[in-house]
C-alpha cells in the first residue's frame, strides 16, 4: 500500500491554506491599532509598541510549542545545529519585520499599510529566483509583480484619500515587508530535515523575546488595563502562531513564489477588516482600482502552471 501524500502537498489544499493564512494576517492591521488603544499605548511610545509586539509573538511561539509537544514532543527540541538558522529566521521574519511594522503602522492607515504588505510577495518572488534555481523568474511572474506594484503606486497618488509618502510611516512598513520576504526565503532554505512546528515555535519565541527586550531596554512598559486588552493580545498571539505554523508547512512542500504570492490577498482582507473595525472609508475609486490591480497580479503570477508551481519542493 502506497503512503498517502501529505494534504498540504495538494495544490487545492495548499491554496486554501494560504488563503486562510492571509485572511488571519489581514485582521492584524486593525487589531494592532485597537490593541494600542486598549493598552493605552500612544503613537509616539515606540518602546511600548516593541513590548506589545514581543508579548504577542512570544505568546504565539509558546502556543505552537505546546501544540508540537502534544503532537510529537521529540521533534520540538532545538539542537545545536538548529540554533543559528532558526535564529536568523527569527531575526528577519519576526524581530526585524515587526520592529519596523509596529513603529511605522501608527502613522499609516490600516487600509494603506495592508496594501504595502503585497511587497512581501514581490520581494519573495524575486529573491526566491535568485536563491533557488528551480524557482525561476518567468515573464508572467514579472508581469504579475509589475501589475501588483502599480496598485501600490495608485494608493500613493497625491490628491487621494491616503496622502503622500512618509518615510517614518510608509517607508518603515515597506522595509518591514521586505524583511518578511527575506524570511520566506530563509524559511524555505532551512525547512528540509526540520519540523515545521519546531521552526515556527522557536523562531517566534526568539524573535518575540528580542522584541520584548528591545522595548524594555529603551524604557518601555506595558500595562494590562482590562480583560478586553488581554483577550485582544491573546487573539493576536493565537492568530500569528497558527498562521506562521501553516505558512512554514506550505513553504516546505511548495516553491516560495507559489506560496508567497498569496500575500497579495492580505491587502484585500486587510482593507475589508479595516473597514469593519476602524470605520475607514474603503469604497473609493482609488482604493478599488488598486485592489483590482493587486488581485490581477495574483492571477498572473499563479498562472505559471501547475507543474511549475510544484517545482520548488526540492529547491
């Protein structure tokens, strides 16, 4: 009797799982802003924002670690040879990415910051082509990236409802997502021979601890003022843990370009959730045009063919 293929190895299951991850991540943008209000974190209190981020990802790592212990406890141990690669992943995918994001998101609308997240997909496609020979950069991928980037340019057109480009806000959020793109490539690179839950839990705990330490070093404090504040932090931690766990598993079975391109859906879900939770005006011509361009980018990158989509398994 032949061994059954892991369910995430099937294209349809992989696509649905990737969509689920982006749906969860899309809620982060409005929820972070709501969390700041619940914890009484001012827009200029950057150290407290670092502690908030650190607590979230440390909690996320612990949640995934507990799941791993229940499933296969022997695989959760971090061996000596795992420390450096997992720490590098934790630096780019958690520490640096969210250090920049939590600093810049205060000055950017939830809708706008979610659209910038699509840069992580574009960066991942390009970096993957450089690092992995099997994940070649095709005309369709380039075309999809150009179409999606045009959506981001539309969001920054002067005269729109989103204002111009601000380095302290827009610039940091963009750099945050480029760090996430590096994290996707590193995750794919170190996945062979390691368990997805092991990688996810330890990189989240390492990155989360570093963020928390940075916050306290710079004089930050975090005060829990209500049950709602704790519940919001718990949700953000659980959401991050589950999404990163699934995402790491997807990168093990599929090429970076096939999976990372689904980050383009985060703007769609981020805009939706921002409209629901923050009451932002999302029904504008500029907004709808930019989202249509980003979605078109997904189509072009993903239309490279089923065979090519699965070529990155051995990359």
